[in-house]
């Protein structure tokens, strides 16, 4: 599928990406780096919120 966009690939693997970001945040918390952990959780929150807005505008998409 050479015509895939970054957005399409990210949407396809969004759950995996969110999981990886949370694992990263947990690891950073264990290293006593709460600000770094919050940064990665913020990225995850932005991605999840954007996905939710996309779903609400286009409910027919998976």
C-alpha cells in the first residue's frame, strides 16, 4: 500500500501508539521524571482527542 499517508497509518495503529506512549510515561515515572511522563501522556491525550473528534464527524468510519 504505497499510497498510505502518515495519518492513515497512525489511525490504523492508534491503539498501539497510545499503549506505547503510556508505557513510556510509566517508565519515566519510575525514573522519577514526572514532567517527562506528563509530556508523553499529553501527546497521547492529543491523539485520542483528535481521534474522538474525527469519529464524531465521520461516524461511518471504523
